[in-house]
C-alpha cells in the first residue's frame, strides 16, 4: 500500500513536470513561427524598398 | 508448500491423537491402580511435528523474504521520489527561467521585426507620394 501511494505521487510529479515543459516548448514554437513569418514579411518589404 | 502444509496438518493430527491416546491409556491405568506412564514413540512425534516445523520454517522464511522485498521496494520508491523532487526543483529553478528568458527574447524580436516592417511601409508610402507629386 505504501509503495503504491509513493508510485502514485511520483507519477503525479512526473505528469506535472511534463505538463510544464510541454507548455513551455509549445510557447517557444509558437513564438518562433511568428518570428519566422515576420522575418519573411520584412524580407519582402526590403525587396520592395530596394526595388527587387 | 500446499502439499507440505497438508502433510504437516495430517502429521500434527496424528501425533496429537497418539499423545491423547497415550494419556487416556495412562489415565485408565491409574484408575485401575497401575503406574500410569505415558509412552510416546519419538518416531511418531518426529513424523508428526517434523513437517509442521518445516512448514512453519517455510512460512517464516517466506514472510521474512516478503518483508525485505517490501523494504527494498519502499527504499527504491523513496529514492525515485527524491530524484523526481530534485528534478522538479531543477526544472523550476533553472529550466523554466531559461525558457521564459528565451520566450521574452523572442517577443522582443517580434516587436523589432514589426517596427522594421512598419518603418519600411512608411518609407514606401512616402516614396509613392513623392512619385505622384512629381507626376503632377
């Protein structure tokens, strides 16, 4: 019984940690995608500016 | 283990019956004015109680084994729980702040990119207005 409770606590801790990391990684991916789109737009505008 | 248990139960019953029978014989001898000595065969006792002893020993060894296995598992779980706790602390103290820093930096880069795009759009609009003015 004691070992089962310990295992459950450990599993909950693992799930919690994985949840935090998943959210953080997702936020970084979303930001990176947005920056990539903005960089493409900037490149296009610079092309317009210099007449390419 | 089950067979040994049955054997020991049988032996225990047999030995007990032999002892009770010997006591009864001794009591009846006393009632008849005799010496009343209880005679028991060692073979009967050994055959009867020997397997019971072995059975009890087996059960005891099994219990001790289970106990030490439980202790081992408890220690293992304790070690795992401590490891997870330290991992959790490291994630909260080091990794999450690093991710938040990277995220803030990305947001700053987004703002700079948006400003650069706005500036270029303003320059393009200005150039267009100048061109229209030149045309007349």
